[in-house]
């Protein structure tokens, strides 16, 4: 006999997140508003290849390989597909956000691909930086200028960033770990640096 609870959890009958638009409705489950959401691309829901890639990325070897190269591959694929695909999305099935900020010092546009975490106001991102000892450049850019541009699967919109509150950050982090468990290792690698989260409001 089929376990109805498990079957329901595995379905793709998601509630549309108005802030993300119809094209990205699959990013939210029906219970997202009750803080019990399961992202569409959770580790358990991913296929064997994607789980394998996510697991490898969370190893020291994966970190050495992807930290200096993944962002270049993400940007290349994003340009070739008009923002519809990223390396992380294809190789690991991770929901990706193409984020463009304004350089805190240069004043020039800076674009980076990040793990996207569903949020009722738009989307959330965490400043993991592959577990580096310092916050990534985009973190400082958003602190200096919260205006940004977000692209998700080819859908581009203007966003206003805000630093998540401590409680909000914990909820975002939990959802992020459901998608990519390697975040726990990245926090350990980061040492005393507390990985913060931003909400990108549409």
C-alpha cells in the first residue's frame, strides 16, 4: 500500500509564490507559508546524478575544484541560455539565482550565480562563499547598495535586498540545507565567520 504522506511530499503540486511569478511556481510547496516548505530540488527529491554532484561538491576535493571555477561556468551558461540555465542547475539540479549587484568600491555591475532559497517576499541567498573565512564580495555590495537585479530561469526582475533577521536567517538556512546539505560543511569551514542570509524582495 502506498504511503500517502510520502507520495504527497514527492509530488510537484506546489503553491505558486506570487513574488516569483508563474514561471517559478515550482519553487514553493503548499506549506511554505507555515515554514515547513520542502524546496522542489531538495536533496531527497533529486535524482542520483544530482545527489552525487551535491555530495561531491561538499567534499574538500569538490571545494578545491568548484570554488575557483563554478562561477565562471555559471556565468558562461547563463549568457549562452539568456539566464535560463546555470552550471549548478544542470550538473547538480540546484535552483540558481543570477544576482547582479553594484560594486561597493568600483560602482560597476557585478554578477554572480548563487543558490536560491524560496522566500515569500522573493528569494533568499546565503553568503556561504564555499566556506571561506571572509564574506563574499556580493555581501559587501548589497550592504553598501541594496538595489540589485535577479534572474531566475530567464525571468529578470529588480530586487531590494535586506539582511535577514536572526530568526529568519535560521529558517532560510534550514531550507538551504534541505536543498544542499553541504552548507553545514561550509559553515564548519568558515570557522568563526557566521554565514549571513539576504532576502531579495521583488
